[in-house]
């Protein structure tokens, strides 16, 4: 017994384990519980299943909606001007200042910002080609979508540190490391990331994952796996999709079906290309230590608590977190807004004025017919439109008469995860090894995997 005790004491000294104090426990527990309450606990508010952060976002949007349109225009046009000006001044172009670097994204992204700014002005003043500013194209993007997403970026970036910086991810990661590694090829801390992504919003999940990648907690492949398999739209938004498709009375069984399809996709996709081919490289060689050594006599729960406490000890100050959060939100907003306008307007114009989407969807029709889904041509068009924007399948699928087909179309829209009006742009911008071709292939694989699962479950539920 004496030898064993001495060995444990030696281990504690070697690992520099600090004594557990009330102050350390509170520093770990209080912020982490706030993060859990904000992002991870489903609530029934006004008859809708949501999480607190999503409710805060919608409430703030409702209060400031009259101001969001000019803010959306400002945050697109002004950074575009700054980016052009800064790129021409050597002292600013080469500045190491993080804020100034926001306006030096490289020639490609400067071009995107300029084109996005031009697009948003054409839509607002209704000048130029009608396909740009028509109410069903640019009108939807500028007046319905753009004003809403800004609050998501800023509130998520400011509040996510409660979930990530005070030890919760290390605590849960230590408990689930082996399970998540075997199932998905991910570190255990990704369990918190995945849950936050599912319960909050796709952009919230991507912001969280990108932050963790930049801190060295994920490799490129791991960040790519998390963002393309767990960054699902918010529960509240999923309900909106089902409302469009007129199946809200089936929300609980439908959402469970989406979760089953998503779980199967998450099991399969990390093991095959293109995700399998993304290297395990880390952001600027910032690989963080995955897991400290466990004491030979230490229970896994005590080890998890110790890991959480040690992470909380290293958490930056609130002021530093706010600063980093604002910079992250600004970086995403001034890049995504113009990209959103270009891709969203272009995609909606293609749907509104051409038959390109229905033509591209034709190879999907035989598969839908093999699954015996009624109205296969309309369903195929609606599904493919989901690659442009998440709401497109619901808008196009609302006219489908078959409940089963609408059930499947809505499920595919949510399970597809990737859409180019927002998520795909953020993923490409995040530099985690994903390009446009990768994203299209991943979306297609998710569709092919989820289609038979949702069809079978839909038949069972609707029978």
C-alpha cells in the first residue's frame, strides 16, 4: 500500500497536478453550466422546441428588425471599400494587426466582397437586371435572409466561449474519447461540439468547430468531419422547414428520423473519400495536447474533472474572449454577407428563370422511383435545390401532394447540411481542407445514404 501511495504521489508531482479548490471548481462549473443552459438544453418556448441561444437570437432580431436592413447593407458595402483601399496601401496590407487583417483577405475574397456590395446595392435600389432584384431572387436574400443571420454570428461568437473555454469539452471529451474515436474518428471533445451544432444552428456549429481548429484542438480532417456531419440547422429552423412542407404535426417522429439518418451518415462518411483524404494537419502547427496521462489509480470521472479544471485555469480573460469573439463574428459577417448575396441571388435566379435545376435533378429520378416515392420529378428538383439554400426544398416541395414524399424531401433538406448560400461559403473560408468539389460530393453522399433511411422510416411513421 505504501509503495502504491508513493507511486501515485510521484505521478502527481510529475504531472504537476494542482489541489482541487472551491475557486477552481466554480471557475470550471459556473461558465460551463451557463454554456450548457445556452446551447444544449432543449426548451419548449411558445409551443416550439428550441434552445435558449436560438430564442435569444430570434428575440433580439424581433426587437431590432427595423435596423437590420441598413446594418446588412453597411456591413457589406463598407468592408468592400475598406478591402480595396487597404490592399493598395503597403503599410496596411502588411500590418500584423488582427483588425486590419480582416480587410486583407486576398484578391479572391476582395473580389467577392466588391461583387457582393454591388449586388446588394442593385437589389436595394432595384436597378440593373430584374433577375438580380426580383422579389423571388434578390428580394428574398436581402429582405428576408440577410437581416436575420447577423445576430446569429455575433451572439454565437460572444457566447460560445462559455461552452468551449472553461473545461466542458475536456470534461466530456475525457469521458467519451474512446467512444467518439471508435465511431467517428474524432476526439471526445467533439461530443460537445456535435451536440451544440445539432441543437443550435449550422453556423453556430461551424464557428465553434473553426475556433477549436484554430486553437489546435482539431486537425483539418477532424474539423471537416465535424462540420460536414454535425453542423445541422437549429431545431427551430427545422420546424420552420416542416411548417413550409405542411407536416408540422409529425415534427417529433420526423426529427428523430433525421437524427437516425444523420447518425448513419456520420458513421460512414469519415471512412470514405473525400473526408478520408483530408490530412491530419493542424492550424499553424498549434496542435494542442489531446489528453494528459491518467493516474494509475484515477477513476475516469475524476480524470475528466481534473481535465476540466486544468482547462478552466488556462481560460483567457472575459475581455480577451469578447475581443476574439467580435473579431471572429466580423470576419465571418463581412465575408459571408457578400458571398451570400452572390450565391443566393444566382441560385434563386436559376430556379426562377431556368430549368437547369430540374435538368441536373434528372439522374435522381430513377432512384426515387426505385424507392417508390410518388411525384419523383418534383421531389428530385426540390432535393437538388437544397444545395443552393436550405429553404428551397421546402418552398418547392410544398406543392407535392404525397405526404411521404414531402416527409422525405424535408428530411433530406435538413440532413444535407451543405448549402451554398451560407454553410458552404463559411466552410471554404474556414480553411479546413474543403473545396467546392469536396462539398458537392459530401452533399451527394449524404443524400444517397439518407434517402432509403428516410423513406423506410417515413413509411413506418405514416402507415
